[in-house]
C-alpha cells in the first residue's frame, strides 16, 4: 500500500496545534478500515438492496481513497526524482490489480455457461471482454441509451464498471502529472532557473488537479440531470471524486487533525457515508451533487480523526478485524457480485437471509485465500519485476480470459442447438395453434426449439429492419420504406406506433409485397400512437406524432393505416380537439381520447384504419424479472412452466383493443385481434410449434411473427380491399 509524506507544519511552515505527525513511510491502518467500511456497504447493498438502498456510495469511497493514495505516491516520486516513471507505475498497478481480476473473470466465464441460462451467455461474454479490457463502464453507458437493452438483467461482471473507471484514472493521472512536470521543467530551462522545488510542484499539481476537479464536478452535475443512466457510469462524471482525495493528499500529505474537534469531524465524515448509504435510493440523482455527501465524508475521515480508545474514529477503523477486511476488500468486491448473480440459479433458497449470510461468509473466506495465496505471491514475484515482463504477462492473461470465455460460450451454444424444425414447416409457430388436428399435441412441438432461446434473446439487439424505428428523442419524422418496389406498387400502407408496431414489420412487409403495395413505417421507440395538444415544450414523440397525423391524412397515396402499440404506457393529456366521442358511454379518460385522436383524424380523411389489439404481456404477475426466452432456457424439459393465464397478461386498460367497441359503427375502421395468436382456452403459450413466442416479455419474436403472416394478411384484407 502506498504511504504518504507527513510533517507537523502547514504549507506556510508554521506548526499546527493538534496535527498528528506521521513518519514518511508509516502505514495508516485506518485507511484499511475505511476500505472495509466501503466494501461492507457495497456488499450489504447488493445482498439486501431493500434495507440499504444507497449502499452504492461505497464505490465512491474507494474512488476518493484511490485519488488520495495514488496522488501522494506520484507527488513523492516527482519531488524525489523530478519525474513520474510511467512504465514502472503502470507495472505496479498491473501486478496489484490484474491477477485477481483476471482470475475472477476466468472463473465467471466458466461458471456462466454451467449455471446461467443460455440467454445470458452472450451478454455475459460481451461484458467479460469489456471488463478484461477495462472499458466496461462505457459499455454499460452505451447500453443505457439503447431502448432494446433497457430491460436486460445485470450480468455477473457488471460490477467491473467501477474498476474500469479506476483503471482509466490510473492511466490518465500519471500522464497528467508527468505532463505538468514536463511543462514546469521546460519553463525553468527557458528562464535558466533552478529545477522546481517541492512547493512549486505541489502548487502546480494542486492547480491542475483542482481545475480538472471543478470541470468534472460541473459536468457531473449537468450530465446527471440530462442523462442520469449514462452519467452514472462514464468516467468524466466521476473524475472529481478522485481529485477530492488528490487535493487532500497534496494539501496535507498524511498529516491528520486529531484533537477533539478533529476527531469530531472524523465522526461526522463517518455519519455522512453511512447516512447517504441508508437514505439514498436508486431514485437519487447520482453522482452529481448527491455524491458530495459520501465523498466529502471520506475526505474528513482521511484527514481528521482521533486514535483514542473507543472515542477515536481512527481507533475503530484501525482494529484488526477492520484492517483484515480492508486487506481483502479488493477481492471481496470482485467475488461477491458473481455470487449474488449465480446463487438464485443454483438454489431458490438463496433468497433467504440466513443463506445470504452464509454466502457472505464464504465470499470472505474465498477472498482471504485468494489474496493470500494468489494475488500476493504474484504481486511480489521477482520474475515479474521488469516492466516489460509485467506488460507481457498482463496481455497474455487478458488473451486467455477472452479466448476461454469465447470458446466456452460457442461450444455450449453448439451443443444445445439440436432443433430439427424449420420456419417452413406446416406446424411451425402459430401454425401449430391454427391447425391442431393436423399438428397434434403437444402444441409446443417435439422437434426442439428453433431458433434457440439465446438466439431469440439476441433479436432485441439485432433488428430485422435496421433504421426503421426512430429513437425516442429523435427530432422530426423518420420514414422507412418496405414492401413492393415503388415502380410496381399501387398504393401505400402506413404503420404507426411504438416498438410494438415495429414488431409486426416482418409480417407486414411480406403482406405489402404480396399485395403490390408500398409499406411506410412511421414508428418510434417508447412513443405510443396518440395525439395531443402540441406546444413548443412538447416531447419529440408528441411533436412527431402530430406531424405524422397531418402527413398521413394529407397523402392520397396512403390508403391504409395500421396502428399498434404496447399495453404499458404513460398517462397522457387529452387530444388536441374535441373528437365527438361519448366519453361517458365508453368510460374514456383523457389518455384514451389521446389514443383515439389519430383514428378519428384518419377516418375523417377517408383512410382505411386497421387497429391491432395489444399483445399479451407475459410473466407480469409471476416472473416479471425473467424474460420468456430465459424461462424457456431454464425449463426446456417442461415448457408449460413458462405459460401464462390469459387474464394475467391483460395488465393495463388496453385502449387499442377497446377501440373495437368505440368505432364498431365506422365503415372504414377494422380491428385486428392478436391475443388469439398466442393464447387459447385461457392459456398463453411460451412456445408454439418449436418457436419461442416472445423475444422478451412483451414483444413477439421475429420468427413467430413470420409464422403469423398468412393470418395477418387475411385479417388485414378488408382494410386493403
């Protein structure tokens, strides 16, 4: 562990009463205790998030400690040698951090294919590779803005995001300080003056670090408000936390205020950390301003606190149990999260509190052993002391992890893909439900699953028609043309709605092509097919919808409009005008009227309007945190375990389905039922004719949609004739 210089004087050289002296290389056990506090808070949060909802702040405590220790070490080296030896610094960090992290990643890659359902293998492998290369935080930030990945479950290596941030700090920080030293040396050479002294180096470092910290904090506050999901992971929003520790190290070294008021401030720092861990929740805007509470608390403990028995905060943090856990804290952090993720798949009893306690004890034992017999020997191995050997060993270890994970996943996927069915089969997918006399029982089919659960899950990221769905906040109207060639087409079918409208494109594209019509997709993710009163402050969704309603109504080539949407949506304001509907008779609220505005407008424009009913929402009441493909992967021997009762799948008002009653007298209105495509006699099926019906819990799979094409065409025929 890096130690820091200490003295008994302020920067001005005057003695400070109550400031405790430390020898330059003296070990500070309270820092290990602070690490123990940080990791215990994180572990408790991950095992019992409902009881310690803000335990994620433990990561921020680690960031401040890292900034404090690493900056002290680099400053000491700069004063002693006049430079920062980048290669040696990075080699030390590699020997300290990579062996154990690569071991955990390797074991996790192997355990994932043995324990997790096949639907999780590719996602886990992707994040293992990102974690091995220490860019996991950027991957998670990118995933946070992708609508298709919004409902993905956490992987067994997701916690490596914080290690990625820390490693990026270790790359940037010494380079920044080395450049600062180089600029100082160049200026002194030009002025023919003596080399900069410790005071000048300290002031220069403080200036650079302070400026970076202010800029990072300002960006963190802004970005946490503008894009909270991404702000949580990206490095620029976290860099200021490292600078807090760095400023404390540069300003005070290892001097600590230990009189009564200093000890009181130390206890205040502890209260700030524990208070934020208890009172913060997942809804707290973080990091931003909120992160100042635990990080300032960490700085207070680092620079303030007494060692008096019982009354001194540093006395408690220096006790052997605390320092021992601090010694293992890195290993505990690495091992505990895979245990959290894997344990429910091993046994349903893992959710019981006493099992969780046993698991935590096991994590502590594993961490102690792996630190003592794996991490420490490698870190001290003389054979790795040359920098080039350390770098070569690190590169080799990374390659081993990536190759092992890739081979494990690919080999397991090959061994589990034994389906004999194809989409051309007369009993594939919906056709098995449509023709029970020909296809027989069971309706699920007996030829295996095609495609596999993992391949169906991948459909969430692999769009069949890329670019045919606008992003939620994209400006303007995005058009996507499918169906028949323009030169051969007569008339156009427009498709309007959210991702549940985009979902039907594989079938609608084929229908339009066979009917000799162009297909115009006007869909947007997370944007319900509705109207409303549009102002300058209206969302991009509502503004685009308003423009689409006008565009379609005014375009004589568009003869038919298909409307589809999700059961799950927000409550909206009312429509932009009086629709002439009897709200009392049909029990319509403002949200319903907003959903019906496009229907009314297009009926008035003499369009044929086909409204698709909302598809069932699976697993909503029973396994809402488990996707349907994941359930199938876990229950391939008993697929009926993933079926759902039809009444449990009707989770909201379903205004599109209810529009059948509201507009039944309208000649140009056509309702297209969809519930019966996956449900019969009160049961909604997870698998039909060897096809997994859903790619998550609400979007039908692409292959299943294709199996419904002929039925969809038949039901749309009145709207196209």
